[in-house]
C-alpha cells in the first residue's frame, strides 16, 4: 500500500514510524522533517497545499492519505480529496469545526448535553459587555481564543485585571489574528486531565489507551501554555467507570449529534477531558491525533495502525480488531530556549545516532542543513521510552536516560513528565 502522511511534526513522525514498520507500506510524507526523511520519502509540499497534494496523490497512485495537523483539515482537504474519490483519513471541514471554533464546539456540546464547563462567548464588538461580565464574575476563569492558536490560545486568569490584560493581547495586539476575535469565557474545572482518542468512521469506533499531556513549559505545571511538553500512556486515572462515561456521554453523543446535524464525523476525535468530582467533563475537542500524546499512545498498539486508519477512512471500523500490549510509554519533549515565545533555530543536534530497543527519538522541529540535523522549531524532539512491563516510572527512566545523550544549544525540557502516575505507582507498591 502506498501511503501519504501529511505534516512535519512529532505526531507525524510517530505515524510514519508505525506505518513504515508494516511490511506492505511504502510511505511518503509532506513536508516531513529530518527524522521522517530516514523512514519515508519526503514530498516538498506544505501541509495545507491542498490541490498540489491532490495532484501528487493522483500522479503517484497513493492508496491512502493520512492528515496529521489541523490546518489542512480546516482548509477542507478531506472534502477536496473525497470529491475526487481519494481515500483519506480525517474529518471534513464542517466536522473540523469542533476544533477550529471553540464557540461552535461549546454550543454543540450544549445542544447535545455533553458534560463540559459552563461558558459564555463574546465577539470583539462586545468588549464592553465582556468587561462588565468579568467585573462581577467568580474567579479563576478560563479564556480561550475561538480559532486555531497552535495549542497556545488558552489562559487561566485569577482576576478581572488579569483577564483584561489577556483580552488586550487578543483584541488589540491580535497575537492570534482572526482566531482571537471571539473569545470563550469558561468556568475553571478542577481535577485530573486526560486525553482520549476515539477513531471512528462516523458510526462505529474504537478507543485507544487514555494519555495525559503536560501543557505548561516548566516543571510542576509552571510557566506558559505550550503545544505540549510531554505525555504518558496509559494514564491510571482513567478507570473502567470513567471510560464508560466518556464513551456514552461524549464520544457516542458526538457521533450521534454530528450525524444528525449533517456533518458526520469520521477520523480521530481527540477528547481533552477533566476528571472532576462530578465526573468526566470535556475541556476541548481536537479533530486529529494529539501531539505529543500520539508518540506515547502508538507504542501501546499491537494491531495494525495502517488497518485502523484505513478502516476509519472507508467506513469499515466494524471490521477492525484493536489489539493492545501491556506496555507503558513516556514521551519527553526537548524544546528550544524561549519556547513558546521567541526562540532561535538552526542549532546542530548531537547524539541522535544511538539506537535502543526501548526508546524512540521522534523529530518535531528539525531539518537538514549542510548534512547536519538542526533545530527548526520550538518543539524539536520527542524522546519516548517504553516499558513492556507497564511501569510509567521505568518508561520515564528510559526516556530521560536517552535524552541525557542528546544536546543542542538552548535545549530545555521538563523533568517531571509522568510524575503523577509514578507517585501513584509507588503508593500502590507500598500498600501492596
């Protein structure tokens, strides 16, 4: 099978890595990165170059296209491909609104009684009403830019004054452009976060092991929100009861509701959940695999990833049998100094050549320059350790041990990825 993976980050490297190990797969990637180039043939096209990508698929007889990032989904790449009879994994543009518009997603959840935080939405023309609301609201509150902001459009504010500062950055400085011209104001949810991926063909679905992401730049969840500084899977905080609720109250409601409203959802539904005292509630939806959760979750898959993606694309999910191993996996992101704000790139990366059976170095922001691998983004590498015995602590030790052999100028990473799960493991071990 000839497969095109669209995107050039760590998520796409994880997808390429898994697909390329299936014996009947010839893998291409657009635009890829320096790490992906070792496992796939690079296509020099941007992820949102919809019609050039369609021509490439025609010319090269691609059997299946897999969309990694959100931008091409927002641009309607699935609509364009399917109108030409091309097999592609991902939701159509109308269904992608569950990610591309926070306002749409919240209103959809309200219509279908999907558990989520209480909210109000305001446009840039409603600043006076918004300021009046903030003056009397209970804090903390969560402010979210309506549109796509690369995972950085969310802030938690403790006072009206702090909220006004964030609104100035959205409405006046326009740090997210048009994506910040509407804002959602949500109640703050307390609890434990979890990321749950449901792969669906619009009717049937499978759920992959739940993961936990680490959004903040610094240890102990300090610093600014990022696209993700690491993740681990499976998370012990999502038990059978929580998963049953997420299935019935969230995933199945999305499948039912999207179909009833005329935009059947197929692809990967990323459910960003908060496990509260009242039960699981949706923090956000994404309409594609998460990054960096994918790097950890795919290590737990024993059945064919290619088979899963194809089943989702051609609406034959009922024929797919998900098989998981008993492993645990931890992914730690190595980032450029300054991320998620201004950061320098072009730094040579050393220590990439070592290969071990229990770790993977998946590239997020890298490129080749004069024969050397250099940094090209804020998140540079995802170092993933996997313990076949299912211990998060061991998986973290493997990841951090491999990371110790990698260097580039300005590299930083969090030192506590997986700590909450490790603490629980140790507590259970002491009580056993």
